C-alpha cells in the first residue's frame, strides 16, 4: 500500500511582510512535516543551522540566509517544485532588510579609494578622468575564476592572447613570471595554432599577466582639464582553482574562500551545457558563497550590506547550441553595427536569467542579486573560441564539432568577451 502524500495545509508565505510573519509560515510548514525538532533540523542541515539559530529563525528573531532557508525547506519536506514562493518572499524581505541597513549616504564610491572607470574597449580614444597629473599608471588586481569543473575557466585564460590580438585598443600581454609566460605560450599554441583546447591542467599558482596599453587621461589643470597620453599597466594575478574546490565536500574549499576574500574581482562561469546535464551550478556556488560572506562579515564588514567585490558573470561556451541557439530563440543575437559578420548577444543578463530560470542556477541568480551590489555585477556571453558563422550549412553551424578523438574547433579562434570582463574589473 502506498502512503498518501502529507497534507501541507495553507503554508503559502507569499503575503508575509515581516520576518515574524515569514517565521509563522515556516512554523506552519514545520507542523505539516510532523514538527521536526530543532535537533533534527540541525542534523538535516548538516550543521548549517545550529539549534540556537533554528530557534531564532523559527521565532522570527532573524531571517535565515538563503542556503539555510533551503535546508529548512528540505527539513519540512517541501518539494523543490514548490520552493519558488518561499524564495521570492525571502528575496523581498531580505532586500528590504538590507536596504534599511545601508548607510544613508549610499554612495558606494565615496567610501572607496579612487577607482578607474571601466576601460571600455569600444571607446579607446576617450580620455579617462584622473584626479591628478601622472606620467604612468600601474594597477594591481587579484581576480579569482569561479565555476564548476570543466566550465571553461582555463580555456578562458588560454584565449586571452587571441582576444588581445582582435581588441581595438593596442594592448600587449606578457607573462609576469616564468610559469605564467610558459602557460600563455603553450595555451596560445594549442588554441590558436592547432585549434584545440588546452589540456585540463592543475595550476596551483596564480597566473600573472601584465596588460599594457597607452591611454589618454584627463586631469584638472588651472580650472580646465588637460589631456595627456601615458602608459597604463595592469598587473593581474589570476587564480584558476580546480572547479571541485568550490564544493563543500572538498578539502581545499577554505583555501578558495580565503582567495575569494582577498580578491578585487571574481569571474563566475555559468556553463549551460553542464547545467543541462548535471544541474549542479548551485552546489558549486552556495556553500562557497556562505563561507565568503562569513569571512567578509567578520573580518572586513560588509559594504552597504553586501560583498565588496566586482563580479563578472560569464555565460560560458556561448557558441554552443545550449547558449547560442537559445539566444537566437529569444531574439538576443545581433550583428555588429559595422555590418560585419560579427555577432553579439545583446542582453547577456536576460540570457543568463532565462537559461538559469528552470535549473539550479536560478538560486545562483537570486544569491548574486542578494549579496553583490548591482552596480558591481556585469554579465557577459563568453566564448573562448568565438561564435559560429550563421551562413554555414546546418551541420557546420557549430563552432566546436565533437569527433571520436576529441573536439575540433571550426573556422579559427576569435574569442568573444574574454578581455572585456577583465578590463571591466578595473
Ligand atoms: N564550445 C566550447 N567549449 C568550450 C569552451 N571553453 C571550454 N570548452 C570545453 O570545456 C572543456 C573544459 O574547459 P576548461 O577551460 O578546461 O574548464 P575548467 O575546468 O573550468 O578550467 C574544454 O576542454 C572544452 O571541451 C568554449 O568557449 N566553447
Ligand atoms: Mg581548469
């Protein structure tokens, strides 16, 4: 005899307008799940919700964090298909709460040292406003690549040299130390020379690059602004940890969290191909994000209620059917204004949201909006190899074709949105 599913009552949280009302809805859900004790909740959540925290949350003294809410929903036997109203209500409550926490001035940049505006590639000639006259600029940036295994992180780095070659601004890229120069040379030979993806390598150390270009700056001078051409050098340390280390079961997760805490910028890789098969983007995101939040909160303090990092969200492998065809389907692909065959994705944040919407990455989307400043997050549709040419016959409309002996990159390597996220970090 099969059991009837438990009655769940009317525990719809949608109308909750305070933390206490939300807690009351959770209590109802708990009731319909057979009233699991605080010990049981702590055990099911694998320590994410200690007894005292569960007590405070269910009494309405505090709002759970997003991952704690998920553990509670599991403890209360609410199927994942019914999580949406809980998450959107949580989102609404937590956003209004953090808004109330923000300092009244609210102006991010006033509280920070002077920052370079993003170095847009397309307006290479526009002078960069600078507070004082200088004869050169040296910037140091630490960037961490974050994404599940095989989401395209290392290929992204391998494509940097090719991306530089097609950039309108005259950049040069050199390795900052012997290992990094070797990586750059080998990866470029593989990708551009042989049209093949570099082998999956474990790179324990950061890759150091120097990106250099002449730029125009404009600075105040006796009541006017003066323009001067100077060399700009961006010294990058880029950490490319193995994807597995973003998972809570990995012994090196704490090291990765420490790296993220020290970073100026994060490039997050959303791999729609993997997500369609494994649905695990959230697994490689949430516990690392919780660890990062804890560390920043206790050691540096949040900035206006959120993390201080710049976050570039790259929808990676944008040339694949899983991304490219969906972008076409949503009307988000256009030719460049020059009328050339160059294609671009018009609205990468909409593309990310649409592809993520019915997968575990929808939680990633929620968390990004909740924990990072909107003005510090930007979305990119990225391909390390470039978009396929639409004119090609249907069987050739793929940029990468898989054979028994591995993938073949068709028609040369023209990376899309590889340099852009890095420059936007500055
Ligand atoms: N079609 C396509 N495949 C890619 C791209 N980047 C990576 N891949 C594939 O994904 C595999 C794993 O990429 P890799 O960069 O090593 O992933 P990582 O583990 O995140 O560093 C590669 O061997 C390629 O087969 C891309 O831009 N387009
Ligand atoms: Mg890798």
